[in-house]
C-alpha cells in the first residue's frame, strides 16, 4: 500500500461523516473500513461530491433490489462518453455509431422482463450443460500455456481469458478476434470507472463505436445462417409472434453480456487464488477434500468476499424517507452489493474467509430480485469447473519471488485485483 493510500484510509476512519469522500481512489481500492463505518454510522449516506446516496446494509440493499417500482434501473448506460456531452469531437465520434438504448440492466419491468426473455434460452440449464466441455478444455489449455514456467500472472493468464473465451464463443466470434473483445471490454469498463480524462473518453468512444460496427456485421451473418450460440438467439428471437429486437436493442444487450460477464468473473476467479494464498488453513481444507460440494462452498465464499459488481445504480422514482434521511425524487443511489456481503449483521466476522459458513448461499454478489444476474449460473459453472481443473493440476500457490502483494483497481462500480503474480507447484 502506498503511504498516500495509508493516510487517506486513516483519515477516512476518523473524519466527520460529512467530510468523507468515498470516491477517492484509495477508498475505491480498499473500501472495507469505510464500508463498516457507513453501515454503522450512516446506512444511507449522501456523498457530498457526487450527490449519490450510498445504501450499505444487507437488508436495505436487498429491499432496494426487490422494489424496482420505487428504485428504478432505467437510465442510459451511465457512461459519460455516451451521455449528453457537448464536446464536438466526442459527438462526431458518436454520430458514427448507433444510439444507446436501455435494455435489461438499464431498464425496468415490464420491458426489462421482455428483453430477458430473448436471452433466457441461451442461459438455460441445458444450454449451460452443453458448454461444460468447452469450459473444461479451455481451462486445461490455459494451464498448458504456463504450467512449465512454475509461475504466471494469474489475472491475464487465466482469470481474464477463461470467461472471455467462453463469451466470445457464445457471441459467435472467431478466437482470432479475442484481443478486440479485451479492448472493447476495457473501453466500456474505463468509461464506467468515471476515472478517464478527455483523451481516455474519446478513445473509449471510438472503441465502442468499433464494437457496434463489428457486431452489426456478425448479426447479419447470424441472421443469414443461425448457429447454436447466444448471438443467433438474440438476432433470431421472436416472442409471442412479436417482432425481433432492433439493431440498437441487440447491441445494447450484447454489450451488457460482454461487459457484465467478463470483468466480474475474471475478478472473482483471480481473487479466489489470492484468498487461498492469504488463508492457508482454508486452502488445506480444500486440498484435503476437493469434492464438488467443497469447491461449490469455496466459489460462494469467493463470490461473497470478492463481490466484483460492488455498486449498482438506482434512481428514486419518488421521495423516500429512510433511516432518517430524505432521498429526493430522481436522486441517484448505489445499491452496494459488496458492502451488503460484508455486513456483520448477516455474516459474522465478515472479512474472514470461511468455507464453513452456514449461510454461504445468502451472499448477494449476483444481486437480487428482477435484475438478478442473467449470467449467474454460467459464471458459477466457469468458476466451479475452472477451480476444479486448477486443483487437479496446480498446488501450493504463493506470491512469485519478488512480487509485491497485489493491489485492487480503483473503480466506482467494479472491484478487482489489477494483477496477481504467483508461483505454484505441479500436482504430482
Ligand atoms: C462473478 C460474476 C458476476 C457477477 C458478480 C455479476 C453481478 C451482477 C449483478 C450484481 C447484477 C445485478 C445488477 C443490478 O441489480 O442492477 C447482474 C446483472 C446482470 N448480469 Fe451479471 N454478474 C456476473 C457474471 C455475469 C455473466 C457471466 C453474464 C453474462 C454472460 C452476466 C450478465 C448480466 C446481465 C445481462 C445482467 C442484467 C440483468 C437484468 O438487469 O435483467 N453477468 N450481474
């Protein structure tokens, strides 16, 4: 941790509540102490800088997620590059692309349910079962790529490519285009991070327009010759005789599947390895019993602790009085899923990584209610299969010689390590 980060964290632990700035990079990287203060002292807290209301306790986050008529998700992709900027260069770039429309994540019922119906089939138990051999062979191929070196940068060598290859295969694109997907995901995430300068915003906008044109071509191919993948289902879906999705709607759904599905799963898989390194007793427990049940418990506890989708937007549809705070109509709120997952009222000793918790399944890393993650079952499968293959082939994970303890990236919506240099042994 840098000395600058330490002093920001120390100040945040003591300052009067109204002086707290929760969007400081040091606090986005290491939010745990601040989250506890917010849950205890200000369960509904208005960030004085952004004006956003932070909802931090488990019961309150669940209540908000279960009440979409009071707390709406409807907004355009909350992106500065896509929103009403008057920067002429940005507007020119955006004019070369397709307009943003609100679909699943950024839409309310009943429209939100309608959009989900178009893709539900692609995430059905039967479709996911059919994907299992691909997930397993991909995990093996990635390990083959670094096992002889005895060390790797786990995020880019395994955490990122496993879900990326799965989603690229499902979005009907060739593996040669993998690097493009990585670039586009980074553009969307960078944009969401609210940390980009003007050059970064313009570059992200260019990448997003490139993404749109790429998929307009892929969609035309899938319309002409459907395959057994998500893209064909999106392009050719029609429900109750209703017309299929428009190009703008399809692009919005594809971008959500790409962004929501990649960084999140990558972050959890990578933090899973770091949690093993930090918690040797729990690592031993899995070594003694690498059964599917134990690996499933491990995955749930990794999801709870990592909670990569840490904050999600809502908009108050009407004025709400909550814990003595007046939230005005149209105010923006954060449903703080990561903080909910650390709430000691629900998970005793919440920062402890503990595979024997009796309520592991109550974790809300995938959200709750109508917006509950579309890809939760896919992601769980990727993690369960990915970790099983890892435990079969690699052991004794530790920080690589000379590597510093890893640090988290500063992002207002997503939480994950920026890298993880590890050494390991080959299972004999
Ligand atoms: C560890 C991995 C993942 C985590 C932690 C995660 C987290 C979440 C959360 C918290 C929500 C609810 C958002 C809200 O209430 O506003 C959500 C929704 C969503 N997720 Fe995931 N997700 C993950 C993986 C995936 C994958 C693999 C996909 C797709 C392939 C995906 C696609 C989506 C979509 C499309 C939505 C919006 C659903 C709707 O609003 O109806 N996610 N996710």
